[in-house]
C-alpha cells in the first residue's frame, strides 16, 4: 500500500517539473479539486480531465507565470497530506499575486482523491483571477 506522502510526492514532482501526463497520473480518476473563491475558476472540479483543465486555466489566465512552491515539508495525518505553500502569478492589468496558502490532499488507493485549497486572502485572489 502506498503511503500518502509518497502519493503526494509523486504529484509534487510532476507539478514541479511540468510533467502534465505524470500529474494527471497522480490523480484518482474521480479526483475532486475544491477551488475556493468567487472567480471563473472557482468550484468543484471532478475527474482527472476537469482538474487538469483547471490547472491549465491558471496557466492560461496568468500567461504561464503561475508558480507554486512548498514553504515547509508536507505534514501527514492518516490519509491526508497538508502542505504550506506560496504561490504567485502576474497578469496584465492586475496587481501581481504573491500569497501564502495551505493545500490539503486526501489520498485513496495511492492516488490524490481530493484537494482543498486555502488562501491567505481569498478576496485578493478572487480579484486576480476574475
């Protein structure tokens, strides 16, 4: 049985290296990504294709500048992995986005099954992605 941290690290390596097929493969077929906020990318995105389309939406809206990094080592509690992150992006006509957050992953069958995101200032993030 794959440990939740191993499943998260597979996802993280793929994300960090830009390996989109590897990233999709780290997701459960029925993955659910809970994107908070009140902007066009917000809401629950269900399934690998929907999650990958969401991630592509961040890159498209930011002109490829969206970047995410870990601020501390991942933390595990049972099937859950929590990660302190920093994320940034630029977009013409908007103040640059540079924010802290927490990403929480639920691992099932060795794959990322569910993701919840928390931002330090959701209203600033909403304005950026709107």
